[in-house]
């Protein structure tokens, strides 16, 4: 069990809303300084400068992802000793085992509950099963709930615009077009994770369905105009339109 008080945390995630929610949620703990970074590269710089007690790493990020960031941290004597907890939407047993084998202190599954994140991080840091946190006061938790609601509304506004962008990408994308497929995947992955965190299950599920189809596009080398590609494009188009409808439905609830 780690008896050392947790004083400084660095959270790394490419989603700005999730970074801010995590900063607020963990900030409920007295005397805990929470810093954030949007990329793995910036995280490496901040980790060297701040020497945080703990780094929370999102697994899927454009550019240098979470495992790659951990690998770079372990190569640098300044950051090698810093404990890392992964936060991931891919939390199947085999994937969790792989992340732990990399030397992670623990793994927190996405979507996470902002109201419980404080307790989850504290319990992993202390090396025991999660217990309700006594450090977050009632007023602080109420403020966190209001913040989650506000960011959820912002998420829906942004996702309404992103649904249009998704439809435009689907119109021109081809199997094997790695750059556009990566852009599409990063976009729907972020929608999937944020949608779950902010309580929009239908939006998240629809984004997850698109993400699974996009994963298949990378594996294929279909000839433009073939029936197979036309069928896949139709499915993607229908799903992105449904995503837009789910966003609109969530906005009026």
C-alpha cells in the first residue's frame, strides 16, 4: 500500500472537456494539484518539469498514444519512476492485462463516473479496492455535478457540428485511405468516450458502431465503385445520420 500522500497529478487526454472535468473532479481532494496536457509529447515535457506523483494517461490519442508516452517516460531517467494509471475505453481483460504488463499502476475504464473518479484514483494510488472518498465535500460534489451538466450541453453543441463533418468525410473516404480513416476514427472515438461520460448513452453507442466500421476500413483494399464499397459507404452514411438524430434528441431532453 502506498502511504505517501498524493499531491500532484498530470492528466493527459486530447479531449478538452474531459480534461477540464477530470481537473475539477480530482481537485475536490484537498491539497491536490491537478495539471493537464492535450498530447503525449506535451505530457513528456510537463512530466520532466513538474515531476508529478502520478500521471493519468488516456490510451487512444492522435500522434503519441498512451502506451507510447509511457514507453518514452520509462526511457528518461527523470520520468521513469513516475507511476502511471491508464484511462481507456478498451478495458477488456486482455487489454487491461497488456497495459498492466507495461508497468501501469492500474487501469480505469471509460466511460468513468466523474463523481467517483476521485475515489478510484485514490484507491489505486493506495493499492486497495475503491472506497467512497471522504475528501470531497458536499458543496464541491454539487459544483462538479453542475459542471458535468454544463460540459454535457457543450458536448452536444460541438457534436452537432461534428456530425456534419462526419457525413462529409464518409462521402469521400475509401477503404485503405489511412489519413482520412484516422481522422474519422479519432473523431468518433472522442464522441464515444465523451458521450458516455456525460450520460448520452445513445450518442455514444452510435459513435461506437461507426468506430467499429471504420476499424474495418483500414483492413480492406476495395476498388472504388465496387458493390462492397458502396454497401459500406451506405452503412456509414446511415449511421452518421443516425448519430445526428441522436444528438438532436438528447438536446431536447
